[in-house]
C-alpha cells in the first residue's frame, strides 16, 4: 500500500471526506488524492517520492513558485521574533502602504485572515453604508463560504435565491440575488425590480471559480455604470486576480475602479491572509471608526504579512508581468495545438498567467456555457496528465496557474504531456 493511500484511509476516519477543503478529495475527477511531502520551485513531491510539475500553485498564491528563497527567509526572520502578538506591528503598516500604492481605489485597508473573511466583511460594509439589505452576485462566481453567498440563482429578475448548501437558512439566502456573468441586461432587470434594496454587486472581475472566464468588453464598465446610477456599491473580489493579472489587479488591467476590493492569496505569499479596502469615507464605517464591526485575533499575522511583502517586492520588479504573460501564452498554445492534433474539442480561456482548458466547443463566457464542458473527459485528462508528471486542479471548473518558477522547458514538457494525454482521449 502506498503512503498516500495509507494516509488517506486514516484521514477519512478523522476528517470529513479525508480532506480539509472539499475539492481536494478528487470527487470531480475520481480516484484518491495524493499527499504532498514538499515543494520547490515549479514542482511538488508526494509522500511516495513522485515528482509533479505543479500548475495548481496552492490555488493561486504561489506566483513565485514553491518555497522561494526570499519568502522563506522573510518567514524565518519574522518567526524568530514571534508568531503572533494580538497587537499592531510595523509590517502591517508596510503592507497597507504596498496595497494602497498598487490600488488607487483603496485608501484604507483592513487585513483579515482569509478571502472568505474579506468578502464577508466587504459586504457588511456595503450594507452598513447604504442601509440596504440585498446583494447581487453572478452565477458561477465564488466569494467564499459565508452563508449569504452560498446560493443558486432565482428564476427571473424579482425572484429571490434558494440555499445552495445545508445549514444556510432560506431567509438569509433570500438576501442574495444572482445573475448570469457577462449579462448586463439581466443585471438591469434586477435593478429595475429591486434597485432601491440592493446594497452592492460583488463580482470576480475575471471569474476563476467556474474555470477562467474573462469579462466581455464593456461588462465591468457596465457594472460600474449601473451600480452608480442606483446608489449601490461595486465590490471587486480580487482574491485570485489581485497581483496576479497585473500588479494593480484586474481593476488596473481593465481600467474600472470599484468601491470596495477584496484581496487574498498572493498578498500572503502562501500563508493565510485576506484584505478588504476602499475609499476613506467608505472604510471609515469600519470599527473602531464607525458602526460596522469586524475583528480577528490573527488579522495582520506577522508571518503572513512578512511572506506577502517578500512576494510583492519580487513582483514589483521590471517585466515580471510581461514574463508571466509570455509563459501563460506559451502554455495556452501548447494546449490548443495538442487538442487540434488530437481532434479533441477544447476551448482555452486565459487571462495572463491563469487559464482553463474547457472540454467543449465554442466560447465559454458564463456559467451556463462553462457547464457544457465534458467533465468525464476532463477527469480522464487530469489522470493522464498526472501519470505524465503534471498536476492540475482536480476539477474542470478551476484555474491553472503559471508561476515565475515555471521555465520554458517546464512549459514545453507540459505541452508534450498534454498532447500525449489529449491524444489518448481520442483512442
């Protein structure tokens, strides 16, 4: 019996499903997960000694790769001084300076411990500032597992949502409305029906949780126009895209400024972190300045902030994002060419260094079109790539991430593996 199998059998007796986050259980692709022993650069090694070229990147934070020297040294230095204080530290101020310098829409920022906490807190600020109860999200966009965000779309502009998870009371879920991503007409219909009750629209400016789906031209601008016209706030959930698609995130890439921004992942350099921020007047609603309460024992944790700052310093160097764009494009070309030669229907969506290969024909622009993808074929592809030493997300509806640690040789290897795995699907 392999060490991974032995660990998984033990874990299933002690942890729900044997994992501490559902998608890690491989339910979307079948089989059992392997257990990771270590990572270095663009690779991880499992407990059985097998090496994988990693395009999961801990679901996005590891833009520098695994265990980069600058980050490891920053964490070690911080840890020698202490791991948590429950009091302010100089590094928190430095992180706030870095974030506000990179994001002109953020004048005040609050550090928290996760992307879920950031989104939950930003929504509370929006409701407190507007005095309105309703939130609008988009089908297929994920903003963490807070109760009011785990909902399905209602049928029609004036229909409330129903819970998409056990344990979420229907009256709470009813405070969230959902619309199709990239559909401004549907959003306008919601605002015509309930506009004076809507506090905010929250969106992943580049969707990353139904697979990568970019905003169509004019979509983000339309969100800004509609929310402003109705006195609602616009929240960009940039937990994935922040410092990933550009140093200033998707709002810099697309030139649209939200009222509130949620950050996470990269700003922690691989450690748990989140942040939310916006204009000074709006963020002055947050305690201790205002009546919107939010607190956290480990907020601004010195290890996470040290790791994040070390990461941001590396990302601030010249031509980093041009390099990431070129490497992302190289992987996209390899996948597209491999699918063409194999005669496999594949649609590759990419924004910078994040991409998804959907096993379907035609454009993927929203959750409905994403769901057309052949998940059974993706599962075979996933295991085919794993057999060839390449680790991808164990779900069709997630992103692959290219890091600065991936070399051209790594990307060429991944393209060859993909071509072989794709060819095997047509046999």
